[in-house]
């Protein structure tokens, strides 16, 4: 049964379907990373990332790379994989401020009368 679950998860990852797995939370020591490669990853390369300690969250289909969660001590092993061209922190971008209009917007004209 475990083999079937692993095969299904691998098929979903290769299809580009995000799968829900244990997320990195407070105290886990794991962080999100974007792993780059020259071309889309093969099943063997995804398995190599997992063997290096990465929890593969998403495999990009249109360009090489994946979003992974990994402990800090696994990052060097991931960087040393022959197909990996880059490893960078996957940072969350958040809107810090919103500027609101102080006056009414001008009336919109479509050109139709």
C-alpha cells in the first residue's frame, strides 16, 4: 500500500499537481526553496531531490525547477545534485500598503453615444 501511495504522489508531482503534505511550521527547521534546473525535471531527478532531503511540493512543467521544503542541513546536498542550477529561498511576498483614491474617479467614456 505504501508503494502505491508513493507512486501516486510521484505521478501527481510529475503532472504538476500540487499535493498536500506536511508543511514547514514553527520549530521544524525546514524552509521553502526554489530549485532551478536547465530543463523540466524527470522522475529520477525528483526522486534524487527527495533522497537529498527535500519534500517536493511542486514540479514546474514549463521550465526547469521545483518548489521544495527542506531542512537547512539538506540544502548543500540538494545544491550538489548534477542537474541543479540554483537553490534560493522561496520568500512570500505580501502587500504592505494600499493607496486609496482620495477623489472620485473621472467618468469613463466609451466613445459610444
